[in-house]
């Protein structure tokens, strides 16, 4: 499909080496916008100057939450090349979210074309400092001006880009996680597996409670019995119990993370035993008491690997591995970030180069 390009009259000053980038508040010169209309399909993609979009106050995305999104990154290697990490997986997952929220399928090839062309134009925005990257946010919103509960007939697919700083400014420090026992985030049969704003809205109250108790993130339990571990608000969760890597199985209520999938594949390639199954929070407490809880870590696009130093369940506070990163967590971080930034050979064929 031909992509129209509308050039900006003026370009922004790009961040300079040494500038504090933070996350999600600096945006590049351009964005991609592509409409969908029932009977016509996806059509007329355009790369245009980054700016506000014109929507009716009655747009259905505002009132009924019919929207989905993705998150991935572009990386600059030491040689100056720009590359992506498993981007096709993001568009495949986007379509799983689309299906659940009754949003039209976006062909993976079309999504990749749109993304690739935008990155080519904006490649000078990809930071070169170690640990920094260009965060990519594709999303789809229903834009019908209609106050009725039904799937939309008109949508916008948009990609925006944001240069982002290193997640760990002072090293790979463990985080403290609070286990939420009162509220639930999702249930099987719901939309917990979809990457949609409603799941994150449902998690805010738990996140707020965690912060009040000086914990940085929330570990959610299942929505029925409230005893089986699901995921952290922005990460999938892994445990190393007596040398074995264990993570909650995918059964419709947690996000099928691409970093999660990659971590499992790396572990298996290293000969580590990996189990995907239901995990009772009591099992974790028992393993801790028995001295068999070797490591806990999260996986996600932002941090890649996030070691857990403390886990609080009720009145029980578990210090993991002396509040230090474990050897498996470190191996996964080194391997995956090494592939992403071109420092480690990509034996998995995960890297997608931008010409």
C-alpha cells in the first residue's frame, strides 16, 4: 500500500547526548495515521507531522474503551545501525487484542510496512547512548461519533515514537513488589490477555496501594480464588524455585508477553528446565521458608528483565536472593539486551534491521 508523506514545515531540536530523556514525554517529528472505514477497510496511510488529532467528543473510544495498543523499541547498535526486536510478534499480538475487542484485523505485513517507513524517516531520533532506545507505540481507537454500545465502524491506526532513557539509570537494581489480595485485574474469559487500556485502568487502584506501602509494583492474583499468581502490572513474572524456572501459564487472563516468550526460549536454549503452570502464592511462601526460592524477576519491553528484591504478601515480607540480582536474571538481561543492541550474536533470528 502506498504511504503518503506530508513534510513538516519545521523540525524539532533532537535531544543531545547527555540529555535526560525519561520515558514517554518527548515525541518525534512525525507520526503515522491510517483510517479504517467499514466497506473500505484500512486505507490511505499517511506519515504526517506529530500533532493533535481531531475527534468528536462522542467518539466511541472515549465512552466504551474500544481501543488496543502495543509497545516495542528501536535500538541503535555501536555501528550506528537501527534495528527492531521481534516486531512481527507485536502485530500478531495486536490482532489477538483486536479480535477480543471486535476491532478489524490489521494485516501484519501492512503494520510492518507502516512501522518500517516511519522508522526510516525518524531514524535520527533513535538514541545512541548505551541503554537508550526509541519507544514505539502503535494503537487503534474507535472514532465513530455515537453514544451506543456496539463495535465501531470507523477506526484510526496510529503510531507515535518517543526517545527514551535507560530504564536502569544506576544499574540493574531489584524492585519491591506488593501482592494485591483485595482487588483483581482480570478473569479467564475476560480481556486480561489483550493489550487494552481497560486492563491498565483496572490495575491503578492496586498500584496506588502499593505506592502507599512503599512498593514499586503490584503482583496480581487470579480473579476467582485469589490465590494463583498472574502477572505484575507492567510485567510477566518468573520464579526460580530450587534451580527450576517457573512462570504462570497463559490461560486468557494475563498478557502473552513477547519478552516473556523470549526469556523462556533463551532459558531452554541454555538447558534450563522451564515450567509454565498455575502457581499458588502459598507455594512461593513455602519455597521461601524452605530456602528454595532462588530468584524472582519480571519481564517486559521497558525493563527487559526486572529482578525482584522484596515480595510482600499480607504481613509476610520475603527478601529474595539478598536483594541482589540472581545469575539467571543476569544471564537473561545480558543475552536479550545484547541481541537488541547488536552486542551478542542473534542466533534466534529475532532482529529486524531497518535499512
